[in-house]
């Protein structure tokens, strides 16, 4: 019996190594990885630039704490600010920690303006923001909250896309509105462009912070560096993680200058956040993603796979009802239980990820090529044929 807490219904699969878009077991079986560690392995497995950066830093210095300057941390922060709306960055270890910082920042900003009663955050049904107690409350899913006592106070869920509901939820104690540009765990639900524009207008009108959770969508996943670029709406605060470290744990909270400046020494912190190892890898990730043509490749790959997925949906409508998403964050709305499709794909030696609303997510590494996309669609089609009885 495993000594691990039973927090995951783990597959029996175990992988020894990886190469690009492939994972390989100890006995040499190769699996096409279209889960990418749930959108984490943006540059695939064992990317040489990331390996080199980690090995070089590992031979120099692992940890000093944030009591001292960390040059690579300052460099990464400056680079992130140069390519986003932001002016200041806080580094954490995960998306949930980055989100916790974002919520604290929104509340602290309101308090700095004499609005101490403003602490509530409007969030959206279907959202997922992490597994800490506060982030579970932000997501509001009963199945995630069950057994953990009273939910952390301060979050008001409203339906996605319902502007009237948002306006009704805004009160004297509202501090911010929090949204994912694309709900990943929620079933690859893309936030309507006009709805997000309305949120920006409401925040401006009522003096609220607009927070974007780009933990899953950030760093090129949708074909732009950040998904907010598709919307022509800038947030005041943004949380990122996952792809930022390409597999090494790192998260970040980005903010405008006047917002981030309210965090004085002692108001927030992290023992491991922004450590030299994480910063070396994250800077190497950014080097690759910012190379000319990289994001264009993601957009082209996204279009290529979406066209092929549409054809599969047409051929097997009882299995795949609808294709959703942007770039290489795609969801297959299933006509059969999504777990059945995931098992059928695993038999074809292809990995994908489940999501709410009976969706299977396809999240290949951003470096995926057309040949691998074509192979993935062949395997997906065989899986669909088997489930539809047409094998």
C-alpha cells in the first residue's frame, strides 16, 4: 500500500523520461503527451535550453531566501513587465500562491485608499483558481469545499457572461472582479470578449480591481503571450504559473505600479518564491517563447489541429459533440463520458486531461509539430471509432 495520501486517482502508468511531446516508460513504451503536465510542460520534455539553464544554476547556487537580492529574479521581473501591462512582480511557487497574492493585493489596495470595508471578490461559476482554502472558496465548487469547514469569506459567484448578475453583485464591500480568460478546468469555456470589456468598464466605474487568472492561459498557450491580448482589455493584477517554469515550480503575480506599491516589507512573502533555480529556468523559458516566430507557430499549430478536430467531430458526433478553445488550449465536449474517451486514448498511447462539463482537454507542448498533431488525430480518431462501435 502506498504511503502517499490518496488525493489522486492515479493511473498505473509511470514514466521514466521524456523527449519533446513524448513520454517514455521504463520498458520503452512511447506515449504522445497531449496533456503536458496540465499545460505546464510548454516546451515539452527535456528541452535542451531548460536542461542547460537548470544544470548550470544547480552547480552555482540553489537558495539564499528573499532576504538578499537575486539578480535573475530582478531580470525576469523586468522582462515580464516589458511585455505586459505590469510594472511590478511578486514571485511565488505555484498558481494558487500567485492567486493568493492577487487577492491580498486587491484588498490591500482598497485599504490603502481608505476603503477598509472593501474585501469581497466577484468570481464566476465554473472557475478554478487553486486548492488553498481561499482559492477553493473563490472557485465555489461544493465538491471541492466539502469537509473543510466553513468556506473562506469574501467571494461571490455569478454566472459567466451575465453582465446584469455582475452589476447586481457589486456592493460597497466589493474590492475586485476575478476571471479566467479561458476556464480550463471549467471545460475550456472562453470568456466572451464583450463581457470582459464590460467587466473592465464596471471596475473603472466602481473603483474595483480587475484580476485575470492566466495560470493556464499564460505564456503562449492561446497563441498570444497572454490571453488578455486577444481581448484588448488589460487587467490591474494578473496571476501566472504553469508554463512559466516549463515544469519547474514557479508562479508570479503581476500588477500596475500604483497597485503593487501598496505591498510594504512584511506585508507578503515566500521562503522559496523566486529562488535562483526557478529563476534560471523561467528566464530560459522566456528566452524560447519570445523568439521570433514562436507564437506564430503556436497559432498555426492551433489552427491545424482545430481543423482536424472539427473533421473528427463531424465523423463521430456521438463521441465528440463540439470543439472549443484557443491556440493549443482545446476542449472536446463529449457525447460519451469523458473518462471513456480518456481511457480509449490511453489504449492508443495518447495522453489528455479531463475537465468539467464532460470535456477532454488537449494541451500539447507549444513546440508540437504538425507530424505529431497528425499522429495525435489518427489516434483520437481510432479511439472515437472504438467508442462509436465503428472500429
